[in-house]
C-alpha cells in the first residue's frame, strides 16, 4: 500500500506546477511537534495563546490547592482544598482536550486538501 501511495504522489507531483507541488508537499503528515506549532498559526492563534496562558494559571492554582490540602488538618478545609484542586485539574484537562481537538481538526483539513488535489489530478487525467 505504501508503494502505491508513493507512486500516486510521484504522479501527482509530475502533473502539478511548481507552486502546486510545493503546496502538496506542505500537506504531508506532520510530527507531533509540527502539529503543536500549527496550533499557533492562522486566524485563531490568539485563542491558543489565551488557552495556554489559562492552562498555566489553572495548573498553578491546582498546585496551590494541593499544597494547602496537605498543610491543613481540619476536615472542612481538606474538602474545600481537595475540591478546588480537582476543579482546577479538570480545567487543565479540558483545555488540553481542546488543543488536541484543534490538532485533529488541522490534520483533517490537511487530508481534505490532499483529497481535493487528488480529485483535481484524476479529473484532469
């Protein structure tokens, strides 16, 4: 299957112009670090900076709640700091899930663009 894909890619690149071939090369699968870097590009990069800032804030508050949890002896205080720590830990988790969903969306868009190029190639043939 991989050889088939490589042959198709080669045929597509031969029929495309230089600009189109360069664009097609950019649509290759990315490493995890390239995907993370891709989150901070485009129109909505400001929201990713905001989400990462909030993740750091929530993590700091989680650490603070955890330290306070272990420094108290009253049961009511233990419950309050424990629940607070869990809330902030859930917040960090939800923000990370949002980032992973954005990376998945970007990968799907990249594959759709590859399919569009394949369809264009097939229709021109």
